[in-house]
C-alpha cells in the first residue's frame, strides 16, 4: 500500500535529475569487474551510502535526521516494490493454514495441467513452468519421502528424550503461566 502517494508522484514526474544521480552513483560505486564477489559489492555500496549520507547530513549546517530518515524510507519502499515485482510474492507464514492450502491447491492445479494427456502442449509447458517458478522462488518446497521420514524420526527421538527427562526430574519443567511458577 502506498498511503503517502510517493509511488504515484514518482511515476507522474519522471525526473531526469534523479536518473542522472542514480547512473552516477552506480558508475562510481559498483565494482568494475565483470563478476565481482558479493562481499565486495556489499562493501562498496555500503561505503557509497555512507559517503552520500555524509553529504546529505553535513556537520557544519544543522540538518534534521527526519530528512535523511524520510529519504531512506522512500528507498526502502521502492526496494520492497522491486522485490515484489522481480523476486516473487512474499513468503507464506507456515502457520497460516488457509494460505498454505491455497498455495497447495494452485500447485496441484499446475501439476494436473502439466501431466494430463488431454492438455495442449503449450498449456502443459506453461503449467510446468509456473510450477517450476513456484519452486524456484521458494514459494513451494518439495520434500522427498526419505527427508520427511528423517524429520519424523528426529522429532520422535526428541519427544522420547523429553519424556525421559520429565520422568527423571519433573521439576526441570515448569507448567502453567509464568506467575504461577514463582
């Protein structure tokens, strides 16, 4: 949601000034190597951000921190929009049962379309690509039977260990509300 109208105002006035500043910052900050290390990219961009902030908040003139804070808020807003546009939807909360069921139904629909013999070739390919996209964007995870069995076995082992500890020394475990145990 864009309650402040920032996105609309930015789209209405495509300013050449900010485009030139952005191009200059990228040219001066981004490493010139073809495949730089991620650590070097992060380090150089962080240093560039610090240097820019040093000019935006000079020490001789009194500036208000709200100015830079509002500037950064605008940058964070655009970053969130960029992530939603290019990196896919936000991650579903694993305890949100409705959202998980909708996601599973969508994946099941794509799987049926991709594997059904009466589905057209292009539609099947598109459904398979959508399913692959869901997996690649970490929106959907596929676990093999061996992996699930391993998790179940470890969970059962932990339950047995806690049951043994409870039997040996029940005072190690506190039950009820915190105020009741004092």
